[in-house]
C-alpha cells in the first residue's frame, strides 16, 4: 500500500500496482502523495496485458501526473491542470463498464473525464522516476491517517473523500 522510489534511472523500476485487476463495475481508489517528486505519476490505470513494471507514463491508459497533466499511452490527454504537493490525495473513479475515468484532487474533480478507454482488465497503479517519491494507496482501508470516514454506497471502506455515487 506504500510505494517508495529508491532510484532515479527508470520509470519502470519504481512502480506500484494493485493486487487485483478490474474489468467490470465502478471502482474508486485514493492515493496520498506523501512525498511528491518532479517526475511522478500519482495514480492511474495500466492494462494487465502490459508487462508488470512497464511504464505507466507510456503504457498507462490514464494517469494523473505531478506536473498537472493527465496522460495516456505516452500522450498528453489534458494539460495545464494544478500541480500536486505533499499531502494531496488523488482519487480515481473508474467505470469499467463504460470505459471512463474521472480523477479527483482533494475531493474535487480534476480535469475532464477521460472517455473511450478500451475494454479490458486494468490495475490501479503509481510510478515515480525520482529517488524518495512516496505514494500510499487507499483501497478502502487506508495505511495513512484520514480526518473523515467516507464509505461506498454499501457501507464499505474508509476514504478521506466521498465516494462518487454508484462506485465501490
């Protein structure tokens, strides 16, 4: 649940992914930026067809990056968004049934919804290029302290921010 970068030579070696991939349904996850570094993808999705450790920056279908952009497949999807700082919490609402992803920053919508994601099975992921980058995942039981307690529509989980309606 906690990813700490130990080197600065590859996007592919400083990488963390969820242990369960999703291919249907609506899912929400948070990640806390404990220590943000210059080259960092804070939260995103990567296909299970990619080699584990392949670059989220280049091969992810959607990822929010420290600099204030959303990327996918090595391309900029959206740029000019607010950058990320230590303590910020990223949220990702992924609708696998409709192929959409919406990012959040500290509970507020971040950028426009990413649409037309190809169907398939995806992991939630984070990666950093710089030594000392730290991100902590929250899949409903946070490893970090939160000041509020929000659950999904079924009453499951413990999230800092409200889970979007219909997401689990």
